[in-house]
C-alpha cells in the first residue's frame, strides 16, 4: 500500500517491517515527510522545479502539471495582461498611392480589390514579457466601418521584415506599399508575410471584435523579441472589395487596439 500517495510504498518508507519508527523511517501517512530527521519533503518532481505532483492539492508545493515547470504553483492561476502600446499603419496598392504613408491615420483601411488592395500592419510592444510562457493571445480591434457586410473577415499573417510606422496621413513617406523603411524595400510589394493564417476575426459588425491569435506566434515573439515585426491584416470574404476600417493607436481613446495575453504562472 501507499497510504500517503507519494509514490513510495509503506513498506519502503518503514524500512521494510511495516512499522513506523520516528527519526528512522518516513511517515507513511505524510507525503511531505520522507524522514523526520531529514526535515524536508520528498516525492515526485519530474521537471525538477521544487514542486511535487504527488503532494496534497492544498499543499504549498503541490504541482498541478509536473511535466511543465511553468505551471506548478499551488494555485496554478495564470496571469492576464493587456498591452495597449505599439505601432500601426496601412499599405495602399493603388498605383497613385503606392508611395504614400498612413502612419498617423486614426484607422486602418482593409480592402481586397485587384490593383487597389489595402492592407494593415500592427505590432505590439511585448518587451515587458520576454521569456514568459503564453497560454492564449486575443487581439481586440474596433471596427469603424463594415461596408463588406456579412461574411467579411479580417485575416492575420506573420510579418517577416521590420517596418516603420511613419508620420503621414496620406502623403509620401515610409512605410508604404513598396518600402518597409526609409532604407529597405519590401521583398514583395505590399509587405513580406507568411502565407500561414495566424488568426481570423469577424468584421461584419461595428464595434470591438476579437481575434484569437496563434499562441505559438506570440510565444516566438517573446522568446525571440528581435523577430517581432507584428502582423499584416487583410480583408477576406465575398464583399471584401468594399471598405473595412479598424481604429488605430492614433484613434479615439475608447477605440484603440489592444492585445490580451494569458501567461503561465511559474513557480521556479
């Protein structure tokens, strides 16, 4: 038998005779008492973080997931943080606007129309959370205009190239459809981004809408901050050739974009 459920049999804890001898044997009824003379806990600690999966759930050194040292502590309660700072702009593919910058506009224009496409860029400042573990990431965008109607979506893709927000509202400047920064052109006009979809948001209604971003994408940014170039936003849907607009960091205070991260609590 294993009375204290600590992974050590009662016979082993009592020296093989089944009788508990104080200061010699472990207490078969106490998972945190391998031997009173030692004065320390003993048990199963697979991830070697000082927390034990076979302790009572109300014990201060109980680990709810002993294969993950970032989810030990007795409460196991994750931390939720809201990020409200970053940069954003949009790129306009119409021939006469390819050199224009929109870094100080109060909204991002998203249009999926041949030769007139408009794509958004947004990047959040995650520097305060580098190295932490992401459980979930939710992007909140305020839809200001929804001309596309039912079925219109905003789709997110990982950006590969550093870009400048710029200071213009439709005049010549960087970034733009052709240039990422003042010294670097996009590898492909319209932005350098992965074809893999990292999140989808319904954009058929006005007001705040949410997008579940890939946790692995945000985790990669926290592990490798120098690769955080944000995401590119594109409109999608049967009528996505009509304008969808979402507010920017330069928009009204109560409509700015924000990112909510659920981060794992670590006990080591």
